[in-house]
C-alpha cells in the first residue's frame, strides 16, 4: 500500500514540476495590448514555440513520473 501512495505522490509532483517549468520561466503577454494584426487581446505568450516541451528542462519531472509509475506497478503486485 505504501508503494501505491508513494507512486501516486511522485506522479503528481512530477506533473506539477513540469507545469512549473512550462509556465514559470517566462512572462505571459499583456492582455491589454492588442496584437500587431489587429486581433483581440490574448493571454497567450507571443512567439511561443514548443521548446518548453523538451527533455532538457523536463527530465526531473519525467523521472519522477516514471519512478511513480514503477512504484504503482510494483505496488499492485505486492
């Protein structure tokens, strides 16, 4: 039972770590400033690429989630 609890905690912490890495390091755009094309204001950051999904910044979160999944699998057989 302890392995299942620890596994689920590790998965949640890993997910929260990855969310913090994706959203915490850059500022969001100003909602009161319209886009250059004249569209409506948005909270989406300008020129956002998919670099925040890379393994370089997210490997600790992925490692915690994998370790949590292993603990959940082991805990289900014990």
